[in-house]
C-alpha cells in the first residue's frame, strides 16, 4: 500500500499548483497526475457534465493502482466530490474543505471573500463549507472567468493582469473582507498581483492547504512511503502534451518527463 502512488486530477494544467505543493511537502511520494486538457475548462460547464467527466478521470486513476485520490480541481470539488467516494475504494481529498478551514481560521472580522470559476461560485460549496465551520462568517463570492485564460497565457503580472484583477475585485474590496480564498487551481499563480490589489487581505491558497491535508491523512492511516529510492512522477493528458509541458513546467517549476496522451472515456 505505502509504495502505491497518490493520484491527482484536474480539468487541465492548473492542478499542477496542487501537485507542486504535494511534492514539496511529501518528496518521498510517487504521484500520478491526470489533466483532462482536451475538455478544459470545466468551470463553464453544467454540473451534470462536470460530474460525468470527474467519474471518468477518477476511474482512470483507479486503474493506476493509486492509494489516495486528490481532486485538485475546485470546480469538481465543488460539484461532484460527495459522489466520487461511492465509486472508488481509496480515500478522496478535495480542495474546498481545506481552503474553507484555513479561511475560517484566518478571518478576524468574520468577512471572507471567495473567488473561483462560474460553476464553483454557483454551487455555493465554499460558502456552505465556511459557514459549517462558523456560521456567523459573512461570505462574498465572485466568479472571475478571465483569470484562467490570463494564467494560461502566462500573463500573471504586468498591467493587463493588474487591470483585470482590479476590475473584478473592486466590489469584493468594498465589502471589507479581511480574507480571500483563491478558489481555483490557477489563481495561486496570480497571487502577487492579487495581493498588490488586495493589500492587508490574507490570501488563502487551497493548494497549500490541500497538501497539508494529504500529509495528515497519510500519517493518520500509516500509508506514507518510506523507501529511500527516489519518487517517480507520471503524467497523463487527454490532448497533445506539448503545451501542457511548456506551460506546466512553469507552474510546477520542475521538468515534466514521463507523460502520455490518453483518451477519455476509456474504451472498455
Ligand atoms: N481547474 C479549474 C478549477 O479549479 C479551473 C479551470 C477550469 O475551468 O477547468 O476550478
């Protein structure tokens, strides 16, 4: 069990921010990452479609003999996370709960902002999770659909990024939130620019919080890898690997070598 890899999936490249934190915190663990690059973005799709795609990703990873499943995508975590454990026989971790816990712990004035894709915001999942922890927290949620393409283009700083961020976040700023959840895989890459617009606001990075949860669960279940041999990291994508490699190596700050293209749904 301990030698088996941790499986991580996302709608595309953004989940590499979660993988990056897992690898930083748990360098001994083997990982397998699946990016559904042929069908990204999920954030503009219906709940039914997101759920179907997520089942396909989860069952592909189960065939890789993983010991734990990490749903790096905020949109999937917001919409279909409760349904996935019924279909897999390993522990499943999403990004919403860890982010919500960190936000509830960080706020001093009980006003929290959440930004994410349209589907994540529409689901109300972050708001519910935060209020479950502390029901007197006021949650202000906002979809920022242009942030994903900005990051995909590598425009994470500079004037265009700053103007787009200022325009989206002006309303949330006026609500007086002291904590802002970056509720989308791509947003941690905009963190310095978001911070320059939202001065004195604590930014919650779901990727970091999720990696901490993975570590806690491995410790609790005694399933962490202890072998001194170097960990292996495999990648699967559903579209051609070239763009994934060029943009992804920037996200991951490491080389992406072992990568294969697959088709979803799998032919059975
Ligand atoms: N991975 C998605 C998320 O975290 C962002 C990209 C998409 O819309 O698929 O919500």
